[in-house]
C-alpha cells in the first residue's frame, strides 16, 4: 500500500487577536483553532469530501477606539462537496469517534486480510478516509487550513467544518457541488504589504488555492489619522546662535523616523537621515538656504505621509548661501554652446554673453544678449552664437551681483577659429545706415558713430586698424540677437606679428648679454645655484594647508598609526584635522555636521582630504553598497565612517573630487580600492609617501627639491614604522568595537598634552 507522504510546505504560528471570528453559511458548522501549516500530498477521493473551490479576500479595519484602527484581511472560502455516488453507502456505518484514534488496529486487520490488489487499494483508501474524513452522528467532517504570508506578516488558522449527511444534495455525477461559504475575520496585516493567502484541507483532495492580496497604504486611506502608523510626526525646530536643530515632538528612543532635507524641486538633492525620537539633526547657519525644507515620517512605513516644514522661506540673511558650491559649466554639443547652471534654490537670474580680453578679470556684456530665467538646475543653449571664440563667456548675475563667469577656453579640446589677438565690435541697428559701433576693449566699450575713417578724430592707430579690418570684411560674425544687434570678432595677428618681431630681437640680445656676464662671474653663478638648491622652509612649501584625514577605526593599533601619520604631517607646517583630536567638538555638533563643516572649509580654503582605506573601510563600503549592516558595529564603533562615505561618494560621482581628495591605504593595493575613488590619486603607504607629500604641497610641489622630498618622506616613514609594526602584530585581534571602554586607546592632541574623553558620536 502507498503510505501518505507529508511534505513541509509552510511553518507559521497564528497570531492571536481578540476580534478574530469564523462564520459558515448553508448547513455548515465551523470551529477554528490555531495550527501549524503542514499541507500534505494530494489524493483521489473515494467517498464524499468537503473541499475549498474558490477564495476571495478584502481589507477591513477593526477599531478599538476612534483613532486606533488595525488593518486586517477577511478571507472568504467557497465550500463544495465532491463525491462518488457509490461512496454514499460507506458513510452510514462509519463514525467520527475514530478521527483521533491510532491507526495501528486497522493496519493489523489490513495485514491479516489477504485480498487482491483492488481490495488492498480499497482498504488503503478506507484507512485514509477514516483518518482524514470524519463521519459521526450523520456528519461529514473536514479540516480547512488558511495561511497568510508576507514580508512582515505570517499567520495560519485551522477551521473544522461539519456537514450533516442528510443535507447532501442528490447528484448523479462526481463533480463538486457548492454547499456553503466559510468566512474568517480576520488576519492582521501591515500597510503597503503584498500578501500571499493559501487554502487547503488535510488530507488534501484538491489543488492548493492561492491568491495575492495587497494591503492599502497610508495615501490610499480616506482618514489616515485613524491608523497609528499613518500619523504624521511633528517636528521640533530650535534656532540657535550658530545652528538650527530638528527633532521629533514627544519622540521615543524605540521609534525610528526618516528626516528628509529637500531643496526646492530637485529630488536628487534630497538628503535622508534615520534617527530615533530622542536624536536631533544639527544644520549650521552657513549651510542654510531659504528653500531648505524638512519632512519627517515613520521609517518603517513605505508610503508614510509627510508634512513639509520650510522654516527659512522668509530668512533673507541666508540668501547668499544659495551660491555656495553653485556651479556654471560650458559644453559643446552638435555645434551648439550649452551652459549648465546649478544652484541650491530656484532663483530668477540674469544670463548674458560677455567678452573677455586675454586674462583680464572683467568681462564686458555683449549688448542685447541678456535674458532672465528661473534656474535651479538647468541646461540651456547660448542662443544667437554663429561661431565660438576663446574670449566668449557666459555670465550669471543675481541682484546686480556677478556670481559666475565661465569662458569657452575652459572647454576641453576647444579650438577657436581666429587667433588670440582679437577684438570684438558690437553693432546696433545693423540694417540702418546710422548704425552705431562699439569696440569692446580694455574692459570698456568705445562708442563710434560712423565707420568713415576720416571722421575718427582722437582714435588710436590700433582702433583704426580694427575698423579697417571690419570695413574690409575680414571680421567674423560671432553673435546675432533678435533686435538687430550683432557682434563681430576681428583678428589683429598680422599687425601684432610685426610688433613681436622687434620684441624677439631685443629679447635675444638681452639674453646673450646676460649669458656673457654670467661667464665672467662663474663663481657667483655657482653660489647662486647652490642657494637655489637648498631646502625650502616648510611654511613656503605647505603654507599651513588644511588637511582632513578620514579613516575607519578597525583596531586600536590602526588608530595609533593614523594618529602617528597626522602628527608627522602636522610637523610639516600642515593644519591637520583628525577626529581623535576633536572628539568634544564632534560630540557637540554631531559627526556628520562636523564633517560637513570641515569639508566646507577644505573647499573654501583650497585644502585637501586624505581618505584612508583599510580592510575594514572597504568592508563598510561594500556593505553599504549592498544594504548590509552586519559589520557596521564591529568595524565602525561610532557609526561615522559609513555615514561619511555616503557624503563623500557624491563628490566622486559628480566629478568634484579631483583637487580636493587623495586616496591612500596601508594594507590595500590600489587595485583593491573601489573603482569609484580612482578619479583622484590612489597611493600605497608608506612606499608612496613622496607622491603624498607632492599632493599635499599642491601648487607649490615644484618648490620641493628631489633631495628635500626624499628626506621628508624618510622622516615620515621613520615616524610611522613603530606604529606600523604594532598594527601588523595586532591586526588579527578583535576589532575596536569588541573591546570594553576601559581598554580602548585614548587619543591625544599633537602636542600630547591633553587626554580626550571618548564620547558616542551619534
């Protein structure tokens, strides 16, 4: 005989709710109980059985009070009877008393009887019917299982259903006949959750019924305030002397919230932070802009409702902050000049084309090219241009103040159609005989009412040559406006070349004289060269440049190594910022706010950030990329490096990192550093300390002689050697987060005179 095989399909324990009920219609009676969900194999029935043939579901809300409703799922089953007509006679003599009895007696009787294969199969079916179907006191019994499963919900219930044999409708076929309905009210669900609902009987004589049910979200509810997860948390905004802090009103440490900081309509500039009800987010006044708004919501609700708060809309004192870190870039695409303007807030700005002579700072506006546009992040075409010159620039003004000027000579692979010695002639009313002319030169516009050379009194010879070029048709049209304004560029290379020939002869003569004098005084030349070869003072090379070191505190010994590196760089007249030296300030501001403050100063003062990668830092980066936080507390006890990486990565993604960052590592090869950080120099320490010192010297790296650079890198390497050896010996010890506070290394300031108390940073 085939023994029934039970497979584990789902294991879930029913959650208890006082409002759950089960209802049956027709001649069915029901009783529910909690049960493990263990559906078995499917079998063919040989006598009447009750089975579910259709299932539906709906969402309801059970309210214990006016503003405390719980979302639930009501499941309704269509119950049908399927049977063989010849199996009806069996039901009269069997009872339900044997439903819970052991089946060993029947097994013994089956073994004693020696029948043919059909009788043996019939005995097997009868045995299974006796254990799975219950006929007692003229009833047919069946156990219905209903299970609900979702990302946050898992429930199962068993409903025992009985039907009097006398109510079986007459039928001459074996197909299912509906005899009633079963409704279970209800399963607890979570908002915005997708659920899978299963229904079957044990023993199972049918396919498992399955439907998908989607719970509504907060935005789908008519009155979201009746459901507690849809409450909109209230923000507590406090304005201080140097910063503004944002928290949650009546918040609890056990609750987590998402605070979003938005800037106008730019969604990709939204900053999201997770905090509990007792934490506050600090924003420095120098980072506040009028369009900065805050939205707070429950972090565990997918479509949680948010009410924005914009406390700085009327704060004009923060208006200039809009232009911090703003950017104007130019590009060429399909023979068109495009400019991209990015500012923190949507503002109406004045965009114009201007002309800049040589390397002069001022840029003269081309008459008629000005237009007003509303911008926050826009890319527009500089309209009216017919050709591109290296002195054509785009200028941005706001409230009569120039904020950006960018010229076409900053575009990569840009080639001008004329020489460098060019002048611009702006012409008004170009279609009329009385057209007025203006020569843009020396940051002024010399107005000329006529092009007749005989009438140009008091005009210099160079200006006359410019007009000669224009009248002869040698000038090139560069811009045409909508109101008959045009601009031409004229090249004076052929005139300037004659001037330079005489200048070159004079320079060569002076050079020969200088060489002759040097030959007469070789001893003094040697002394001068020797003086040039001496070491430059550290202040002349590094000039107190600001350096911020970011790292992952994997081990106490690794923190000592970073401290040794920072101290060595401090001795080279560099202004080094290290978290170990500023714990108290970080605790007052918060780690992220402290980093943003230092990053702003780095960008403002042309400083540099050293991003030290280690095995722990690489693991934190990879975990963040895969949304995995299992290593967070083990390798990053203050939860700072992972958060700071989220702020650093946009600088690399948006191309702002070159010139402000350098990546280094003591234990990783450059190829092991994540590819996103390879837009800046990636160095291996201490073998490439000379390259690091050059990067720290910046524009003064040419002042570092080869011998001086070698001596400085040797000294720094010698200072690091002891810490490197200690770190390598302890690299297999437990991470810093696994030590107790009393065993953690206490950092000191560079002069080693102050012991700093350790504080949680977040």
